[in-house]
C-alpha cells in the first residue's frame, strides 16, 4: 500500500490518539517480539557495520559492555515499538477508509 503524505499525517494522528488500552496492547506485542528474539539484531547489524573498520575482537569486546548492550536493547525496543504502533494505526486507517468507500 502506497501512503500519501496526508495518509501518513493521519496515521500519526491515530498514533497520538492511542488509548491506554491501545498502548498496553502494543507493549504486549513488542515484548513478545523483542523477548522472543534469541539475539539482538542491533548488535548483529553493528557487527556487520563495524568489522570492516575495526578488528572483530575489539567489536566483540565492546559489545560485551553492559552499557552497549543496554543501548542496543533500548534501540530495538523503541524501533519495534514504532513499527507496532504504525501497524496498529494502519489497521485503524484501513478500517476507516474501507468504511468510507463502502458508504
């Protein structure tokens, strides 16, 4: 589905209007996705990105740092949250517009 700029603005308004129940549902879905992952995709991506620039042993040692792990976890959590929010909002958007088209 190709979204126009106005469509994206409407979806952002839907996200801004999420209820506490919506946010709880999103949290549960994000938790399931993130906690179900065996490895952190942000750390994997950083390994691919950094190994041409630095020795793999150095990159691996840096990833063992708790602060780096926390940063990677926070990034994944926030990114997945954004995608799940957009998914929920897109479902609402589609429902609104299919109802309008049917009327």
